[in-house]
């Protein structure tokens, strides 16, 4: 009986390898792209050579894990990630999402293996369920990002719209708006309105600035 192949790609290790193997590669804005390019190339070759039924990419999460609390010197002697590589990790994540490959945090993978070692069963089924959960989580994160972007655009439109209407009225009927510019009270009202628009813009951006 042939068992399905579950391929778990060590994302952080391959990102480091790509970063140090390919040098002096960046886009037109000067953003380093060597790690992203090398990572994509290696992942493509592995998928072509070992076509899997299931695949996931393991990456370190941004938050400290239980290993940091249980053992304070954990990774204490390891050098800090190069700034050029750190800049590219979000783009590596976005590449995996574009490829519809679920991202698997290393600590979750280790926990799943430990659970299987204690309770038994088929590891492939455990990892398949974990990968499915990660796939759903990535899809949810994409929806949240889309809604956040829509909220930011809505906030920008609501901020610009009153200004556009005021400019249009100034062009169509200059005398109607001129009263506000000539009267001290009118000037105060204009300043207050501009201040409220700016404040509302930042409040809306703060509300829709959802970290995922």
C-alpha cells in the first residue's frame, strides 16, 4: 500500500541558504530579493522532484515560543537575522500564500509530532488536519487583509470627499464660500472642519489597522 507523501519544507533554513547563496539581488526600489528568489527556486525544484499529496512550509512565528520561557538561553548564541533577510520574510510568506501552500509554524509542527509520539495513530492524518487548519487560517488572514484595505480606502474617500465638495462649490459659486473666508468665525469653522477631517482620517485608519 502506497502511503501519501506529506512534504514539509523547512522555510527558515532554506531562506537562510538562499540569502547567503545568492548575493546582490534587489528590485528597482532597492529592496533585497535574493532570499525570495532563491527560496522560490528551491521550493519549485523540490515540488517537481518529489510531487507530494500534501505540502506545507514551516516558518518561525514572530512571537516567542514555549521553548523561550522554559529555557532562557534558547538561541542566545545564535546571531541575529540579517536585516536584508528579515525584510524578505513577509514576501516569502506572501509567495507561499500565492502558491496556496499552508504556512506551518515550527512550534505547532513539533507539538503535533510530540502528540503523535504519545498517543499513536497515523502521523500523516495528524499533519493533514494541521495543514488544513493552517490553510483555513491563511484564507481567513487574506479576507481580513482585504477588509482592512477596503476600510482604509473608504476612510480616505470619506476624508477627501468633503474637501472635493468644498472646492467644487468654490468654483461654481465663489460668493457663497467667500463669506467663510472673509469672516473670522468662518475661518475658525474652516480650521475646525479641517482638523476634524484629519482626526477622523487617523481614527478610521487606527480602527481598520488589523494585524494578521
